[in-house]
């Protein structure tokens, strides 16, 4: 049986709907691996309840799952990242009460959610206020967008993106902020296992950035990293098709978690 506890505040602002999370679990008596999911939506849309199927499907596979909201445009990217770190810290502190192992927290992010989880994972400033080492055990990038926002926004063609104005609201007009908010800049800080999944039919920039990060991590020989291209999948299908519990991505993700 899957149990759900919804709308738990992960910051002191208990009235803020964008700072709440849902927990999915089956039995509080075991210390199971934990998967925390960050949805995408170009920093313009998205809500945790939309992805209830991910929470439930992973519990059926033996995990404890957490899905969290975060603020959207025009909230600046550093505020969003601080919220992401706060959500992870709530999980680290409280997940044992739901049968989860706080020392086995895996983060999975789709699209903009992939940028978010990799930014707080690779840029050490986001966990330093908590006086704790990075509590993230492993990272799962699901067709992550924006791993190098500096490179993406510096291209003249980026202004043709229908979300360009949203990106500028979140990342500003300052190229220096684009650099500092690009997870690719901090790849040398990465020490935890990584699983990178991209769709065969996803956007070229997503293919390029994810493959580049994979190449850097693999060449370092310090980070366990796996890369899979999922045939015939476009960007949205990489997450939408996870509605089906038999989706092969579940097997890839669970094998990764069990391996490390």
C-alpha cells in the first residue's frame, strides 16, 4: 500500500504553497532508499501534484519518494536554488520518520528541475549555511535543460526560444549571473554517482549539454557516471511516459540506485 502525506512545509513560511512537498511511502519500519523529484516547466510552470504517478510508481518499486514545489518566474534563480536546498535538508532531517534512509538520498530532475538539482549539488554555497556536507548521495538527470545557461543564453538564437523572457526574468540580463548559475561551471566539485538520461528526439542543446557533462565526469575518473539515450523519446515524453509503471526508465533508474 502507498501512503501519502501532502503539503508539508519545508521552510518556516508555512503559508507559501511553493515551499511545500509531498511524501510517498509504504512502511515506516524500514530504511529505504529515497528519491526526491524536481519537475521541469522552464521555471514558468509546474506543480508537485501533477507528478503523483512518479511518487507512487517508485514506492511500488521499493523506494520512499518526495516531490517538492519551488518558486517560479520571476523569482531569481538563487532564491529558487535556496528553496531546493531547503527541501533536501527537510528530507535529510525528517525522512527517517517515513521509512527512508537519510544517507541514501537520490535527486532526480526533469528539464529545469535537472538544472536545479545539479546546481545545488555542484555549487557548494547552497548547503554551506547548514554546516553540513552535501547530503545528496546520487543524481539522476532526466533530459535536464540548462546545464550551461551561459552558453545557451549567449547564443543569438536563444532569443527565439518562446521561454526566453522567462529565462531572463529568472537569470537576469547579466552574463556573469548566467555563468555562476550554470552547473557545468562547477563540474569539478561533483563527487557523487550520476545517471544521465536523454531522449533521442530531445532538443539539441539538451543533447549537447548532457553529453558534455557526461564526458567531463567520465574523464575525471572520480565520479561513477552512466549515460543512456532513450530511443524515440522527445523532451516531454521523457517524463510523461513515466506514468506507465512498466516504462524501461524505471528499470534503468532502479538498477543505478541499487548499484551504488
